[in-house]
């Protein structure tokens, strides 16, 4: 039992504040650390956040901790339950008031056994009714009870996310079965909670493993189609997500500063939507699983036909994708790789062009104003002015116009002046 490592937590400022606040509140109030802080401490992982359970006086104790740290106090539970979050400069402390229930009942409501044991901060005793420490030693994720997922279906998504976070862990087969059975319940979970879990999952470097687990749990493509828990065909989504690190490495070899600007999460999510049997991006966004900003970026990637193969194509690609172009390149490389198409040869000329003219292609300078166009062409304000400015912009992007004088010459050579 890693009791010594738990005792070292007693030296943490947040833990000292908890003990002091509980002692000042009332005699006999039980105080336990629970959940991820103990799990991560036992595994030798960094500890930043603290989860604590008190047997009463939760609001009072939370207020005292906020003063001692200091920290900002946030009410989490509302009318449903008494839970408080303390946000300090470098630490977050969550306090749950279990008044009216036993410690065993509190631990039973938790998701996995590795999160379902407690450390008494006064007696320094460990309560482990579900053998979570044993599962930690076996590096196994096991549902605390048969109702772990049905009580909160979001835990179906938390399962693959924790498997990525915890090194060397696997899920017990019965736990996977329970999670799969509860997958349809995700449609009833608040969208922002689902969105947060997906962002963590696909922001992880090992996201390909996470996607494999989502497929095993019938969450991809089901959740993306509005039918979580329904088996479906994932297409080449996994192959694309697997190929992304290689594409980024190739890009890094050519231009490290460009590779650093790749948003892997957007590229991975775009691959998921690209392989769905039916359009679902807008529905996914409207359900609240994507922000409008991220949805717009993904939509831009999905509109791209492929990697540009000539100079004009490369110039127009950089203009069309703008500052998103490194992510767009990585995404298109993974698509090509998954389909067995060549892609490396397209990188060098594109990166070279971006290095030479990227700024002026992504945001071309305005060479003429509307009034100047009217004077040059002898036309009145109207759509003709917009068409003329559009012709200048297109010529700039294509590299045919680079100065005001060239823009004027282009307009004077236009076949139509209205």
C-alpha cells in the first residue's frame, strides 16, 4: 500500500489548508482526500488538483480554505448537491459535502475503482472498499459498481480518456461491456460536458488509441451521426489519425516553425467528419459538441480538394486556407497517406512558397481603393467596382500583379469597363 506517498501529501499547502479549515469548523468532521489525487500520487504522476470529501460543514470549510490559500470559491452543486471548487494561483481544490451519507456510499458513486478509495487526513488511514489499490497495481480500469456508467453516461467517454492519461492501463472486459451498453445515454448528457471530454481526447498525442476505443464502444461514428451506441463503419478515419504524426514530422523536418502551428485536434476531428457516411458537421455543431469557431475551421478543411500540385494551385491554397494552412497541409497529407497516394513531394514547394510570400498571399495588401477604380474605369459606384477589385485580388494571389502600377494596368486591360 502506497501509504507513505499519501502521507507526503500532508505537506502540500492545499492539504494543510483543508486540515486547518476542517479543524476550525467543528470537532468530529471527517475529512478525506479521494479520487485522482491519490491515484496519481500512487502512480508517481504529477499532482496539481485535489479532491476532498467532508462529512458536513462543506460551505464553511470551503470558505475557510479560500481565505487560507487564498483562492476563489465557486459553487458547483447548486440545489442538487453541496460541492465547491477553490481556484488558486497554481491549484484547484474540489470539496464535496457528503453530509447524510457514509464514506462508503460516497466512494461507491465514483466511476472507477482506481478513483474510489480515500485517505483520512486526520487518522492517515486508507479506506479502499472496492480494491482500487489492487487495480492500480494491475493497471486496470474497472467500474466501481454495475451502475457506474448508467448513473452518468459521460463516463463512457471518460474511460478512453483515462486510458490515454494513465500509462500502461487497460480496461477490464466487463467494464468495456458496461460502457458500451450505456453509450446511448450520451445523447442525454449536457453537450458542454461531452465537448470537453472530446477536446481532451483528441488533443492527446495518443488520440489514435482513443479513437480505437471509441470505435470499440460504438461511439464512432455513432455519436457523430447522432446515434451513440449504434455500430457503424468508420471508413479510413483511424488510418488518417494514425498518419498525422508522420505528416507533422515530415513538415517539422522542412520547417519546424510551421509544424509547431499545426492544430492536431482540428486535423483529427476533420478526419473523423471526412469519413462519415453522411454530412454531420452542422448537426454536431448545433448539438453543442463543437464550438462555432472550431466547426468553421473543420469546414474549411473539408472543402479542400487535395494537396496543390502546381504554382498557381499552391498560391491559391495559401490564400484560401490563410493562417490555418499548416493544419490544412497536415490534414491533406494524412488523407493522401490513408489512401495510399504520394504526398511528401508536395510539401517542399509549398513550404518554400510560404516562406517567400506567405504573408502577402495570406493577406494580400490592398493596392487600389473603390474610388480609384471608378476613376480608372470611368464607372459609377456599383457591382462593377467590386468585380474589378476582385480581379485585382485574384491576380495578386496568382502572382501576376504585385504593385499599384500593375494593378492599374490590369484594370485598363479589362475587356469590360462596367
